[in-house]
């Protein structure tokens, strides 16, 4: 992936809580800038620098 490529992912997970079923959505955009993987999270208003393993996991979701 070059620095201009981006991967958008939406992950929906649901499962039983103590007494009900919870559903959450994780939104994010993974980009590579100057060799560094950067994950933008608009839902948390955060930016994360992630290693290659974490970026590979994000891409596989």
C-alpha cells in the first residue's frame, strides 16, 4: 500500500452482555504516510500510530 492508499472499515460486533445484547460499530480509516501506518477514528476523534501487525489485522477485518 502506498501513502495515497486508504482502507475504510466498519466492524459490527454483537454479543450477549449480562442481561441484553449489545451492538457496537467501530469506524476507522487506515492510511500509510511516509512508511507509518496511521489509523483515524472519527467516532473517538482520535489518531493512532499502529505497527505493521496491527495494520494487517485491521485490513483483514
